[in-house]
C-alpha cells in the first residue's frame, strides 16, 4: 500500500495542528478541573475528524471506493497521530521536570 507523499504531508500537518489545538485549548481545562486525561484521545479524533472533513483529505481514496469510509479512516490516522504526538511531548516534559528536580536535590 503506497500513499501519495503530498497527502501524507498534509495529514502530518493535520496531526500537528490537532495536537496543538488540543494541547492549547483542551488540556488546560482538563488540568484545571483535574479531569481524567483518558478522554483527550477521543477529543483529538474529533478535532482531526473536523479537520479532515474541512480539507476533504482521503488517504485511502485509491484503496477504498467509499469516500466517507476513507475520510473516517484518515481522521482515525490523524487523531491517533495527534494522540501519539501528545503522549511523546507530555512524556518529554515530565522527563525534563524530573531531571530538574534531581539536579536541585543534588545541589541542595
């Protein structure tokens, strides 16, 4: 299965955009009200679905004859990518905080 490189680039852009939108607009609300972050994955899928619908991107047009199914699968790919990107950036931020705390304890 080979995908169009230009479409993959656009989907990657949607992944980054969905990740940034969720991180900037939704995650602070979850943190303020101490809500369970499990639901952020589904919110990322919804945001990605809206972006896919607005752009009309379909990664699977050459393989799946039904346009709506291809767009839903593209939204799943973009939403999952946004969630993975969020997890990676969140883990990296936690590692930085742990390292800074360890350095402070070593100095103090």
